């Protein structure tokens, strides 16, 4: 594990490529761990800073920075669970308490949950679609970084990523959207491989 990584200064020379068998192995076998199978420990604050720093290095046309993070740790996870439970209760009057408990405990499934907010600047020359893609790349960078630091993770949206009341609780502007909630922790159980696209089905070679 690299302990002494320094954030490159602006204009510093950087390697154009970083050949690494370990990086290839990580990407070759990368697998999400369902949030229900996550537990503590999560990354400490220094490691989490690094994970977020790596996530924020995603490709970003014209440096719009069309994303931001809200990080949930500790008590804040249970507090946010109350917000989820209240909204769920309002939508499902009379629903049994055990079902509401699921909402209350959602963010408690992992020690760290990062809301990645797609924050579009529609007036910018960079197309909205490209800005949207950047937020997705940020989420993927975060998953890969978490794995490289030894943590399991899952990218979720679930119902609360599309709910105005929940977005308001995150102080999101009308033109902001949840790109994903990234749950980060330690796997209680190793995941198994899922079906993957067959390359021949999705690649057109033109030579
Ligand atoms: C934008 C986005 C939202 C997702 N939301 C959910 C979700 O709400 N629930 C879920 O079970 N999986 C969701 N997934 C899928 C998982 O994150 C994961 O990709 C999937 O379980 C396959 O695992 P893999 O990442 O190992 O391929 C989402 C993926 C993306 C890209």
C-alpha cells in the first residue's frame, strides 16, 4: 500500500501510463459487494480523503467540476435514516414498522456512504450529457479507489435517489441529481462473479 502519495502540484510532470499488474488484476476482477453484505471497518479519514481525491480526478471536459460529495459517517447515517423513514411512511401510510425499519437502517449498512451529486452547469459550453457522464466516472473512480485501499463498495441509487424530499434534505438545487450513493466498508462475505457482457456482442471491430 502506498503511504507517501502526494497530490501532484499543478503543472507537475506525470507518467502517461502506470503499468501495473495489480491494477490490471483489480480491474479484471472488480466486483461490487451488496450493501447488505458490508460492515465496519470503513476507511479512516485519511484514506477516505484519498478515495475522494482519486474520485474527483475523473475526466471532466473543460474542468466544469459538475459534481460534489456529501459524506455520511457515524451518527449522521442514523439521522439520515430518519429522513428516509419519514418520507417512506408518508408515502405508505399504515405500513408495518419492520418495513420502516429497513429505511431507517439503510445508511447503517456501511460505515461510510458518499452521496455523489451530479451538479450540472447548463449554461456552460460543455454539453450537459458530458457533465452527466463525468459524475458517473467519479462514482466508478470511487469504487476502484475503495477497492485499491482494501474496501468493498457498492454504487446504489434505490428509491431515495429520485425523491425531491430527500434531495432537499441534502440541500440539492433543482438542477442537481444523485449520480449514486457509494456505500463503502468491509465485506462480510466475498461476492461471486455475475454474468458479464460477451465482447463479441458489444464490439464492432473496424480495421
Ligand atoms: C447508477 C447506478 C445505480 C445503481 N443502483 C442500484 C440499486 O439501486 N440497487 C442495486 O441492487 N444495484 C444498483 N446498481 C448496480 C450495482 O451497483 C452493481 O453494479 C451491480 O450489483 C453489479 O455488480 P458489479 O458492479 O460487480 O458488476 C446501480 C448501478 C449504477 C451504475
